[in-house]
């Protein structure tokens, strides 16, 4: 499954993030915030928002970052117009990650 990893890679437009990157970021988040690993990483490839953000922070140089908040349809025109926005990660029922990617002024829902 690895939906969190796939969603990040789909936003990046390439297979940039590996399973080892996801595991390391999970460990970092647990060291920083505590709690059980299951709160941040589940066996089928789901990762918490904190882990996905940490994966991006670990990139050198940092190319992307996550902004936390709901993505309302009314905001899409403004987001599509911004060159610094690649798209949106979509969390479905706190059980699955997918994304909406921008390409050439259009947006695409990408389910992996």
C-alpha cells in the first residue's frame, strides 16, 4: 500500500521518497512527540501528517513543505495560480492518503 509515500511521490512528480525515508521520519516524530508508533505509522503504509511533513523537512535542500488545513474548492483558483503550490495531499478518513496535483494550469486527482 504505502499510500503516504506514494502521495508524496506523486506530488513531487518522481519517485523521490523511499520506504527508508518514511521509516526514519516516523522514528524522528516519535522521538520528538512521543506516543505509540501506531499513531504515526501503520502497517499498510499510512503515515501521520507529522511524518509526511518530517519527510519533506529531511530533504536537502528542502524543496517542498506541507501547509496544514482544509483545501476548500473555493480556494482552488488561487492555489492553481500560485507557482509555489504543487497540489494537495488528501487524507481520506484518517486511513488513506492520495493527492491532487497541478500540471500546466489544471488539477488532477491521483489515486495510487
